[in-house]
C-alpha cells in the first residue's frame, strides 16, 4: 500500500470529502485529485499537515507501520524474503486494492473456519 493509498483510505474512513480535506490541509483540490488520478504521492512538504488532519503519525503515513501502543493491539512482525513463495504472496496481496484484499481474506477465513488451515 502506498502513501497515496493510505491517505485516501483514511479520508474514506473519516468520511470526509476531498474538498473538505483540501480545506483542512490548505492543499489545492487539484493537487489532491492528481494524487488519485495520476497515482502519485504528496511531496514531503505536505506530509506533516496531512498527518495532523488525518490524525496519524508520519511513520504510519510513510510506511504503514504504527508505533507500538498507538493503535489497537501490539502487532507481530515478520521478515519475509521477497523471493520466496510467502514473500511473493505478501507482495501480491499488498498490490491489491481493498476489495481484492477483502475477497482474499474472506477466502482465507473460510479455509480456517472449515478446518483447512491451522
């Protein structure tokens, strides 16, 4: 997931419009629209104001990683070689949009509840 993806996911989660996000950040609507249409990320000078408005840490916005204790339960982290099957699976999953990821997770959860995975 990219910085741009995290921004738009958080905007959706907070149920604010791009116009309102523009007003809150002072970033031109056309710039925000370009991030979405052209699949680009914001410039470094915009990161802090985006974090403030979305109430996220710069670490999360840039990497998707929350500092321990910031949100939810502590996370378990794994290092996976990208060239292994597991690494390729994780890379492919992260490249999917939210709907595709939800579909995959539904399939995995069905396998777990059906006793196919332990």
